[in-house]
C-alpha cells in the first residue's frame, strides 16, 4: 500500500485532537456523522416517549407541560441538529471534493469552524434546558406572541438556533465556492455528478434563506430581553409578520433537507441499475427549479391565518408548481431503472423504499396545498403525517441509505447486508404503521400538539404507538449492524464494491489523506459506462 | 488563476477569485439579514403611515447627514487605499485606512450622542416616554434602535477588519500583488456604507 489513508494519517496532533483540530474534509465529515447520529437517537427517543404518552387519553407517562417541552425538543433537535445539516455536512463534506476531483473544499478552516458552531449551538440547546425558565415549550416554530410571553428559556434556545444557522450558512458558502472553483480539468458543469447538483442548489438556499431566520430569531431575543416592540401586538407589532419571516426561511429549509437526499438517489440508482442516468439535464435543472420556486411558497403555512384571498390563491398555485420538478425527478429515476440490470443490494432497497414513501408524502402535500382541503386539515395530525413522510421518509431514510451506500468507502469496513435489509424492512413496516394512521385521525379532526384527545381517536393512537416500536427496532438493527461492521477486524479494501462510476469509486478505500495523488482529468459524464453496449451498436 | 495551478499545491492554496467569491456570498447573507428588517419596516410603514411621519420628524437630520458624509468618505478612502497599495505606496495606503477608521469612529461617536439624547428624553424600549406614544411610534423607535444598532455593530466589526488590514500591510502580509484580504475588508466596508444609504432616508428624510 503506497498511500496513507485519512484514517491512519498521523498529523501534528494525536488521538482525539487529531480529529477535532483536523481541517481534512473527510475527518470533519466523520465528526459530523458522530454528532448527527447521536442527536438523531436522542430526538428519536423523545419521539418514542411522546408516542407512549399518546397511547391513552389523559396522562399516560408525563404531565402536559413536559409533553409540550418534549414535542418542542423533538422538533428543534430533529430539524436544526439533524435534518437541515444532515446529508450536506456528512456526505457532502466527505464526497463533494472527491467527486469534483479536488483535494479539499475551498475553505478548509472555515469548514472546521462550521462544525464548532454546530456543536456550540447544540451545547446551547442543552444548557437552555437547565437554566432560566427551563425547557422551551413553544414548538419548534417559536410563534409569537406565546414565545414572547412564556417563562421557559426561549431566548437561549433561539440563540442556539441562530448559531446553528450560522454554521449552515458557512457550509453553504464553502460548497458554492468549492463547486465553482475546484472542479478538476474536464469536469464541466454538466459532467458533475447529480449529488453535486443537489448540494449546489441546497447551498444557495442555505446561503440566501438562513439570514432571514437569523434576524427573526435575533428580534425574538431582543423583544424578550429589552421589550422592544416589533412583533408583540401589545406594543403595536403584528404577530403575522413573524410568521411570514419565519416561513420565508423555514419553507425553503424543507428543500435544504430534501434536495441533497434526491441527489443521493440520483447516485444510487444508476450504480445499481448498471446504466447511465436517464434525463441528466432535467434532474439537474429540477434541483435548481425546486430551490427557486421553493422560495415563493411560504404562504401555504399560513392559509388559515387570515391573509388575503389573492395571496392565498397565488401561494396555492405556486405550491402546485413546485410539485412538478419533484415529479420530473421521480419519473427520470424510474426511467433509469427501466431495462437496467438491477442489483437489489441494500442501498438500492433504501432508494426504492424512499420513492414509495416520498411519493405518498408529496401527494398528501398537494392535499394540504389546496385551499379548501387545507382549511379542514390545517394543524391536524394529517400535517404531522405529511411532513414525517417527506422529511423522515425523505431525508431520514436516505441518510441511512447514503450511509449504507458509502459506508465501505468511508471506513474500509463492511456491514452485514442481510441484517441491513431486515432492518430496512422493519423500518418501512414500522414507519407506515406509525404515520399512516395519523393521516386518518387528522382527517377525522385530531389536532396536532394536543396532550389529550377524545376516546374515539384512541385506536389510531394505539396503532401509531405500536408502529413506533417496530420502527425503532428497525432503526436499532440498522445502527447496530453498522457499528458491528465498523468494529469488525476484517478490512474491506475493494475500491468499488457496487460498480459505481463517479470519481469516489476510483480512489482507494478508504481514501488517502488528500484524496488524489494526481488530480484526475474527466472525459465523460459521471455515469458513463465504457462496458455498455451503445444503442447504435445494439441493433 | 486556473484550476491546475490551484490544485497543484493544496497546502499553499491561493485562489483570489474564490476568496472574493466567498466574500460576495457572505455579503449576500448580510443583505438578506437586513432585508428581513427592511420588509418589517415597509410593512409597518404601510400599517402606520401617520405615526411614522410624526416619529421621523423627531430624528436629527443634521447628525444623520454628517454621518452619511462620514461613511461615504470613508468608503472612498478604503477604495483609494487599495489603489495606493497596488501602486506600492504602502504608507499612503496605511494612512488612508487610518482615515477610514477615524471616520468610522466619528460615525459611532455621533451615533452614541444621538442615542443618548433620545434615551435622555425617555424614548427607549420600556422607557417612561414610550407610554405616551402611539403604537406606530413605538414600532418606529423599536425598528430605529434595532436597525441602527445592528448597523453600528457592523461598523464596529468593519473597523476591526480594517484595523487588522493596517497591521497586515505594515507587516508585509498584504502587498501590492497579494492584497485579497484588503479587498475583502473593503467590500465589507462598502456593504456597511450601502446599508446606511438606505437607513438614512428611511428614518431621517421621509416625513
């Protein structure tokens, strides 16, 4: 072996310091991976407790105030510490430079700073639980006027979200410059892997939407600390303006969450279909289209707040429009599989599960996007079910999918594929048992975030809670299986276990310190296979 | 600088275009940060047109104008300092940056007196005079303190940046053929300037 892998490399610092002071994009990715999975497991545990509380009407295990704190924390941790950073900070950091044929990102030190901001924000969240008025109970949306009035420690919690937002902005900035400046010779824009296009679109949203959330959160802090009248109706402010500013960020944020996941799908499908991607251009452009139109639909979170009919009609129309590029992607993915010689390996199965679950989430999004049905369904469990199908079934599922796809490359180890498939099967069964009844009870009128409910909803709550146990079993199997693979003595040094075509499969496993000894030159598109029979030769 | 040259030496990686691009992207985020505030200003002005007029009459246009002149001049001197450095006039460049710092400092001093006068009159959040004001005026002053305060914070950060540049030039770390950091500091200072150009008419001039 004439190279030193990034895992074995001994730099200026040893042990843990060699990790937390390293500006190597791959080591930073692993730092993020460990942090994200930890936060995911914490928030998942909180979610399981919430489901347990909902098993019976009235009190089951916790009191109402604790329940409010639990759903707020579940949301804040999942959204700000897991889903939004999610795929870009782990797989983006690790693979973006390799896929572009570069030795690192454009600003490696800034990259490390992003991780420190992320971890710093996470610590602030934890501290906010124990000081001041205790755990925040506003829901992850921090709506005024309640967030101005509650005694819980909103000020510190929103400051934590602000700091994490800063981390997100810097990652986005770093990726944009990397993609513009660090592509290897021959890698034109339309020869970039589609995962990179997903990251590129996401980075722009991170960059341009997050500051709006930043200023909104600062205003909440200033209002609570100094009593400045901006949103407080008692001081002439308008709480609806808060909702506007909040969703101007937080709606595009759902595309921050899902676009990289979609990019990942566009990597996995051609690899396991043994085929070039169908419709490279449309998939790449649909990412940009989603990012752009996604800016203009925030009002659909406010259909029942009394905003004008004209604006509601426009927001509803744009919401339908944004479904089109998502549909374009789905059809192109399916068309890629068509007549491919598909290998049903574990990562591919994640993608299949994603397409089904995400389609249910997307279509129910249209039900919520139309004005009439939304009035009936707004703030019910239908909404909860919808966003768990798109967020958890979209980004969450594919986070694990990506982990199973790139695990051998990242660590030079392999997991047990049978166990992974069983874990996934339980995941999918548990997921649908958990969330599908929520569509039904939401349609029947069960409001979200309520601590108590009428007895007729209990059957759905019981099914849902049982589903949460199955889902958690599946997730634990997946996680334990990966950890077991990681700890096993057996090395797995095959540079290309799946037959992938992008650059990361052309470097050794695990990658060496600066990825490439010699910067590669690219001649073909990312999914070009020279062993393929070309159409003109085939008949 | 082309790609091959950039990647050839990862450790001594220097990419001025990339560095400038990063700075511009950061400025976009700053614009959107203030953009959120400008949206609020526009909405509330639309909601309380009469109150906003009354409140705006009580701001001192003279101090505002002096501050505008100070900031515009300081932006000019930053731009000139880059040209001076490119022409290898190192000390002149440092002098121009020091002038910038002085002008920025004077801006902050003016701002301090302006705020203290208002606070002396009891006009500040939860202040004694606020109860006598209409809702729209309370919102106006809320926005006034937050927006000019946030802007002043940016002035301070900008001054620190420029202070570092003075040190870098004196130590020879920023030279006539390697001055991207100075350019980035200049860009940041221009942003501070341009935001003030919008704040000034919105708060002082539109009656």
